C-alpha cells in the first residue's frame, strides 16, 4: 500500500484533486453579509402585530325609551362612531300624532266656548241654567228623603228583631242557664251589655222576658223617637245606636253555652235568632252606606248644575 503512494503519477494526481477541491470550495463559498449600520436616536417605536379574533367592547350601554312603542327607524349601524346627542333609534309617532290632533280639536272647542263666554251669557241661557239647578236640587232632596224613609224602616226592623232575639235567649236562659258556673256567668255579663245598649238598662243580665218586653229606652227608644220625628239627624242617630246594639245582641247569642239538655226546638230558635241578627247587622250597615252615597251623588249633581 505504501508502495502505491510512492509512485510519482499517483502523487501528482492527488495534488491535482486536492487543488481542484480547494478551488471549488473557494468559488462556491457564500461571502458574509455586509452589516447594516444606522444612527441611534430617540423616537417612537411602532410594532405592528397582525392577529385574528373577536373584538369585545370595553363598555356596554343599555338603551331604553321613556315610553313603550314600536321602533320606526334605526339611524346607525354596527361599528359606527357616534357623538353625544346623536339620534340612534326613533319610535313611530302615529299615536302621538293622533293625540296631537285630538288635543288640537279639544283646544278649538274650548276656544269656541271661551269666545261665547266672552260675548256674555244670554238671558234665556241664564234662565235655563237656573231651572236646571232648581230641578237638580229638588231631585236631590227627593232622592235623599226616599233613602231616609227606607232607612227608617230598616232601623225599625232591626230594633224589633233585636228585641225578639233577647226575649228568645232570655227564655232559654231561664230554662237551662240558671246555674252559677263560669259559662253562665259570662253569658249573663254579655247579656247585661246588650240590655244596656238596646234598652238603656244597666245590670239587666237576669231580667225576665216579661220585664224586657215593656222596655223602650236605649237604641230601641231612639228608633221610636225617629219614627215620631223623622228628621235626618234622628234617623242617623237611630241607625248608629242600633248598629252598636245589634253587635251586643249577637255577642249575647254567641255566649249561650249549649248543652245536651237543650231541646231541638230551643236549638232551632237560637239558630234562627243568630241568623236574623246577622241579617239586620248587614241591612243597617248597607243603608248607612246608601245614605252616604246618595249625599255625595246629590252634591255632585248640584255642583254640575251650578257650573252649567
């Protein structure tokens, strides 16, 4: 092998190959890039970045109208820039336009009335207005008189039913409630209050039916006084006192301690008395309300006639 490299031709060949390889390397080798030089100075550095995604606003603002309605026009689009005072959305104004026309028509009507008033009221109009006022006053008085007349009948009926209820419960008392137990004592005390409001008698818890039947004071007596002198004030007072007395009678009936000794007939009488008193309580309250309503109606009718 060493003998091979000692041959002159081989050595020359190797020198040529090495030389050619060196030339090829030098020719094909890329020269180093020339450095770029720039003068350093102060300034803004801008770095642009290109990205993709969804843009989210920094702040959301909910828009609302003071009044409900139908959107008639949208004046901006998504992404538009707006300034303070820019109209974004508007509602249809057909309803407002109709109201405006109605208001203008009412204004014309009132202006015409004002013109007539400024010209002065004619004598025949004054006379007609006076007649209307007189008629309104007469009707108001007649209606009020009618309602008071019917109210007096209600008061009489309530007084009669209240007295009957106390007589019935007194009969039951002397049949079954003559003992001195707590239930009977509570009943007697409650009956005493009913006797006081209905007849004006104190301590009447043990009064008998015979003694009660001749009583005519208290609320019962006020009703009789209203019958004799049916003024509005007397009838109002009779209704007021009777409303209180009926409640006391109701409480008396509810305090009856029903025992097994009660007969079916006595239980029926007691139940009927309770039902009657409840009916009279409602009737008195209703007629008092009707009087108030009638008075207000009369005042409004007269006021309307006076203005006209």
